[in-house]
């Protein structure tokens, strides 16, 4: 790892690529909502669809992408698949981001705009 001017080490290219991939998946409001809901507790696809207001097939497709990326896992309970976030770091990042943005919105502080992207 390279050391930046202030003693902080830059992450490896592999770490940055993995983080970018995770953030890319969470850039979808629907997938972020699903991860947010699962961070509050496990659910099956029907419960998630009702909670996030999505169509069952769409929520199922989002869950498949999140599972393939390793952000969500599932287990079988009888005839249903129960989904959960198994990575406490992902839960922390999602909760922190949502809490900070909610706090800004409550204080009427505009979120920073990302220009030129």
C-alpha cells in the first residue's frame, strides 16, 4: 500500500474494486432499500416486496444480484427462502449513510451535489 502525505495508507486496487462494486450495487434505490430492510431483520421475498413497494419478480432479481455479490445470504425455512445481511460492515455502512442523510434532511441541510460524474 502507498502512504499518502499525512500517514494514511491507500487501499489496494483489489480493495478499491471490491468497494466500488459493493457501492455500485447499493447505488440502486431499490437494492439499497432491500438491504436497509434486511439490516433491520430477516425477511422472505414476499415480505420484502410489500415493505419496499416492489413487484415480487423485481425484488427477487435484486436479491439474486445482492446474493451473487455476497452482500445478502439466504436459508430455507420449509418452503420459503429467508434473506438476511450476513456482513455487519455492510449493515454499518448502510445505516450510517441513511442516518446521516436523514439527519441532514431533518435539518434542511442540502446533500452535497456530485457534479461532473
